[in-house]
């Protein structure tokens, strides 16, 4: 009964990956890749994206999880609304944000003009702003999910710990420092690792917002591989992924270790 | 007074959350009930709200919408096929690993998890190449099989966890009564697993309906693409009809959102909580 999955795994994971690695065997592909100025820029973008987007997202998720654990009926309703970005498909909302950022007709610059009487920035036509906005889109979409995970972590902390620290006269900062954080630190760190892996594979936030532009300056590794496919340079696309593997595989290994430790 | 201040502080956090979450959603809704002129004027509410955009979409009265019904049908067909096939594969695998304790079960589980943790955008490149060799490019089956590959690992993991929790006495009692493994599967296992099966079927279905990257790589004919790729085509030119795009996008987003909320209790957590809790 295990055969159907083994078959799927062999045909759609093992064979493609082996074939892909075989395609990526020519040293020439890597020379061409490293000579491509777009590649260098992409690596920098990817590192910035991972460091900034993941950490900002988790700082916010940590803060918001503290807000959402308050026991109020209206906060439970707010949490139902808060999950919408995660519940809806990516394209509609990313396209919506894309038009909101349109310099001439978008709602953001229109409000900007009404408030300051100045023209707003050309959001997606500037590489730095464009990448920043892609990170904003990524955070908008993924924040609810990680907030929920951290809420689950906070709710698992025994209430007595908080009651005892109240009796001892602890301030809310001390409660966070000595009760909350030690209890959810492991959860927070492994969530960050998992989120880094998934963020590395986030194609939509960049591709659907900027398309990698202007002038291919906002690509990340996930979109660059696909760009090479569209240019019919599959060897190059595979080489891009092989270059990323030394960074991805340790993270994957860490997560798998973590899972088997929990069994 | 102190209590009042604390409540005020909560509301001060709540308002930005509400704005941040709802603005892009409201913007979709705003465009879908606006005429083109009104949409492009940057107004926060149209002077003359209209449902005309939806009529245009349903009657396919625009170049980008000529295949609207066909594409929504493709989306549905692909999502249902992925849901059914994933459910079949994952249930069999979870039963074999968890209840029959087949040899190599652990290795298979690890292989599945490895696939789950590899970023999907990275697997897309070799997958595209392989589908080419199999001659499946531009057939809806290529997307169905690719999505089954992506959905199965999580499905197997969740079903295995759920199935580990079923009492062993049931299996023993069934065996003593002379039940074959297949009878055990059909008469004992499936009925007990029903809630998890519904959740996993929904998960796979939504994953397939929402997918963009694989759909756009593997399918390119106007009449095989799902609606997700059809929406992407709107941006092919500079003067895109954004009000129609947003009306179509709203129609596309509503069914999965409704399903998500209906099954919300099952949808969050699962593997992730299992994976990250210390």
C-alpha cells in the first residue's frame, strides 16, 4: 500500500532531481552564471530578503501574538479577520497591492498627494523600493500564519507561572523576559529556520509584484531560476539552484532532525 | 481608570492591524464595483458603484476573458483531482507506515518530509524539465501530478500522526475475528480517520486551486490553463482592464476563502506545530 507514494516519489522527485543535477554538471554553466551581473545582484537581494523579511515578520508575530492572547470576544473576532491574508490565494491580493502602488493612479500616491500636495515615489520602478515592497507583500501574506503558531506557543504556557510572578510583583516586561521568552524560545527559533526555507522558495511575492524588474534588479533565487527557464536556459536554471543548495540543505537537515527528535 | 487605559492601548494596536489586513482586500472589492475611470482616479469609494464588471466577466466580453468559464472549470477539475489522488496515496501510505509497520516505512516518511522542506520554487525547475521528458507539458495531468507530489508529504505526515493515535486493540480485535489487512483498512481504519481525511482532502484541494508558479510553468495553452494563470495574462499589456482583473480575482478568491473558513479548525498548525515545538 506504500507503493503509490513510492512511485510518485521516484517519478516526480528522484528522477527530476537526478536529471536536473546531471544537467547542472558542466563547469561552464557556473562560469556563465557568475559572469551574469544579474546573478550577483540576485544573491545580495536574496540575503537581504531573508535577513530583513524573516526577522521583521517574526518580531511582529511575537508582538502580535502577545496582543491576540488577550481574552476578549472582540479580539477573537479580530483574529478571524487577521487570518484573511493567509486564507486567500496569493495572486488577487498581490495584484491588488501592485496597483495600489501604481505611481499615477494608485490609491497610495493619490492619498499621498492629497496629504502633502507632492507626487509620491515611483514605488516599483526603483530597485530598493521595489524589493522593500516585495518584502512588505511577503510579510503581509505570511504574518498571520506565524502569529498563530506563536499564539499556540504562548497559550501552552501554564497560567500559574504568570500568577506566581504577579504575586511577586513582576512588571509585564519581567514576565516576558523570565516566563514567556524562555518558554517559547525554541519554538521561535525553529519557526524562524522553517520560515527561512519557505521564504527562500517564495516566488509569488517578487514575481507577481515586480516581475524581477526594473532591469532584473529585484530578482531573488526563486525567481531567477524561473527567469532562466523562460529564456530557455535550463542548464543555467539548474546551476542557480545547485549554487543555493549548500545553504538550503543544512536548514532542511536541521528541520528533519527536529521532527524525528519529537517522535 | 487603569482598566480603561489598558483597553485603549489594545484598541490602539487593533486599528493598525485592521487597516493593514483589510486595505488590499478592500481594494480588490473597490475595483470590482468601479468603472475603469473611477478605479483609475484613486478614489476611496466609487461615485457610481456598479456590478457591470461581473456581467462582463460572466459573459466573457473581453479579450482576456474569452476562456473564463473554461479556465474556472480547469481550476476546479485540477483541484478536485489533486484532492482525490493525494487523499488516496496519502491514506494508503499512512496506513501502511503506521498500522502495518511495513519495512522501510521510516525511510519513506523521511523521503516525504525531505520533499516537504525543499522550497517548492527550487523543485519547479527539475520538475518542469522532467514533465517535458514525460511528454506531459501542456496537459492538465502534469499540474495534477506535480501538485500531488507537493501535497502528499504533508498529507502523509498528518495522517500518520492521526493514525498513530488510534488504539491498537482495534487492530488486534479485527485480526482475531479473521479480518484481512484490506478489511481492517476499509471497515475499521477509514471510518475512524474520517475527520483527518476531510481536512487533508481540503488542504490538497486548496493548495492546487491557489497554485500559480507550477501552473504557469507547466501549462500555457489558453484552454488548459487554470484561472490563476489566466489572471496573470491580464498584465501582458500596459493598459490592462484592472477593474475586470479585480472582479475576476474576487470570483477566484472567494471559493477557497469560504472553504478555508469552513474548515478553519483543521487548517492551521499540524505539521508546523509538530516540527517547531521544542
